[in-house]
């Protein structure tokens, strides 16, 4: 699938999908990579080592540094996919060296959580393998 590359690099992992925006400041624990925002659809789940897909970020600009802290603590997602990138998440992905894309076609929403995907931030492409 073709999207727009935001942060360079290539990352592969299992897809973790949130239908709601994510706030990294006070929404994700930078020490564990677990979503701690009460009532969030991913509450209690780890984003570490997964391809994290969510519509867009919310909250403070400090969220960029939380993404960087996640990377330093080896608890970051291997790649990020947004419906529409905004500065907080884009800056965080860039300073942490996490591949990121946005603006994928509507078919992307048909991929089930857990699908193995590869995100190429250089080209904006996302590829996947469906279990048969």
C-alpha cells in the first residue's frame, strides 16, 4: 500500500491498531511501553516492538520526548502508521529514528490487528503478509 513517508527507515512487526488518538504524555509509560491512559482501547497493552497504527496524536508537545524515551528504553514501536501525521508524533518518530508513514489508502483499515507488516518510511510503502 502506498502512503506518505514521514520518518525514514524500515520496521517490521505485528500490527497494533487503535481507533482512537494516543497521547504519549501520561498516556504511555516510557519505562514499560504500556498504554496507561484510562479508558483507552489499548489500555494495558504494550506498544514495544510492534507496528503502532492510530489516527493521530493528541496532547502536549512533550509527547515527542516520550517517544524518544521509549526508544532509549527499548520499549518503542518498530514503526508508526497514522491516518494523518501531526507535528508531535512526527517529531518524536524522527528524533527516535522510528519509521513512520501516513495517508494510506482505505484498504489499510481491513488489516486485522496482529497482521505482520513492514513500514518503509523512505518510500511511504506498507507491505503485509496475510496468513493463509
